[in-house]
C-alpha cells in the first residue's frame, strides 16, 4: 500500500490539507509536527518543514526514516518565472534543479547525477496529468528551480537564462534530492503567488492563502488518481 508524505514549507501551505486529512495522531520530532492519517484510501503523513533547503531536507528524511512513506509530494506555493506563467497557475514538476549550486557539484560528487537536475516520478506525473484533464484549474508541467532567496527582478533574467524554469521556490529541489538518494518517488506541485508582472513579497503575502488552498485541492485530486 502507498503511504504518502505531504511536505509543505509553511503552516499556511499545510493548513488546507488538514481539511482533507482524517488525522489519527500528531507526532513531534526535530521541532516539527507530523500529522498522521489518511486522505481517502491513502495513508498520509503531512508536515510543514519551515522555509529553505535544509529545513525541507530534514523533514523529508524524517518522513522516510520515521514514517516509512513510500511516495512524497511537495506542495505549496511558488514564484512564476517563465513569462507565460500567470498568477494561480499550478506548476507540476517534471524536472527540479538548484539555481544556486554550481552545475557540476551533483554530477561530479554525490549523488553523481547524469544531469544536474532531478526528475519527477513517472507514475505520480501520470496521475497529475490525468487530474489536469478533469479540473478547471490551470496546470502546467515543466521545470522548477530552488534556491535560498525570494526572487526579484535582479535575479529573474539570470535564472531564466541558465535554467529555463516555470517556477522558483526555496525547497523543492532539496526534497527531490533526499527522495532521489532514498529511491522514493517524488513530485512537486506549486501554485503561483507572484510573477514578473505581479512581483514582490507583497503579492506573495496577498495570494499565499488562496494559492495554498488551491494547491491542496489539486494534490488531493492527484491522489484520487492513484491506485491505493
């Protein structure tokens, strides 16, 4: 049976999931709260890690080691990078990479990737595509990038030229990294709060709650496409 880890960065991103999860137990570890329960037929463990790569990696490894999740979905919000990405589009990861790590670090050293990006799980992607054909929410499939900063105009052009991403956030690639070395199927689903045309932290703050609710609904819909 699949056991799904749901990893969010913030309490705002996690909170909508608690409307869908039948919580059986809350377990505290490493200063984090893990909500153990189910969504439909799927056992789940949900947590918000706190912002940034290391926090996401800590939570992801605990989900794997302590809760034995078999699959992981990183969910929440992101900034739009490609000019075609609009507010409240939801980006689903096909590839995930760091925009602030030298290109050869992960190919020349552990975990010796063939390319400097991680790939989403094919079956989770298939479920997301199936759901995308049934929903009115706009869903885009492509590359996500991760780094340790909120991206404004001074970095956007540089990152787009180097990585050609649809979205940017501070956690996805690190959670994908942990899942890759542990051979855990992974997918990231992020709803857009800010773009080049609707930029800045003020737009993130204004749109975060609504985008988080939308993302939780989409992730729940994706889970509904997975066999138990």
